[in-house]
C-alpha cells in the first residue's frame, strides 16, 4: 500500500504555487527527497469527473535520458514524434500503484473496484495492464509531468531569492 501523503506531495496540475503552498492547504517546506520510492500524482479525470491518484517512483537519471532521447526518431530526412509511445511505456515502468476506489472493472453485469495493493481483498494482479488498456491517457499525463515537468525556472521575485544562504533577509534598496 502506498504510504500516507508526504508534505509537499500535493499535486493537481502543479505541485505548489509560487509561495510553496498547495492550493487551499497549509504551507509546505520539504526538500526534494532523492531516491524517494513512493510519490503520487492527483489528476482530475474529465471522463469520470473525479480525482484519480497514481503512485509512482522517481525515474533514474538514465531513465530520464532514455526518455528524452527516444521521443523523436530520425527516419531519413524526417523526424518522427514518438512522444505518446514513450510516455506510455516509461510511465508504465514508473507506475507503482493506484488509489483503491479510483478504478473499476466490469465483472459480468456489475462494476467492481480493484486495487494495486497486494494486501487488499480487492487486489487484481493485472491492475497495471487494466489501467494501461483503458486509462493510457492518465499514464501518459503522469509521465509527461514526471519526466518533462518536474521543475521550472523560478521567478526572480520569489521569497527565497530575497534571503541569503544564512536564511536572513537581504536588504533590498
């Protein structure tokens, strides 16, 4: 089962606003956790009009490099865009779980919830393939966020820029 939400793990479009706060939540100040095994991304699914949580591991540096280099392939004088294929394949590799209750599968005439948690009575050993088959768009969106949007250049007017390394305010004259 994925761990409880870590401070700073708020993500709906972007992790935090410019002031380091999750929208409508308390202030968060957590450093990037290198080698963290579990992270999550909360997406708004327009098809079900619900929030869906996907759990993932951080890709390694070599996985990031591979992802970037495989997105476009030269074939003769043409460049072929393989972004969707690469997003799906690499997103599936880093996908480690789903929140129980976010997905349902059809069994006969009924729809039943399934889980990626081996300890759950709703566990489906084929959960990842089910999500890939009918929710590939969600996996690709997660991959785009994790591989392509994990950081951005900070604005020069951010609060952190006004502090020196000792944490004291610099005078701005």
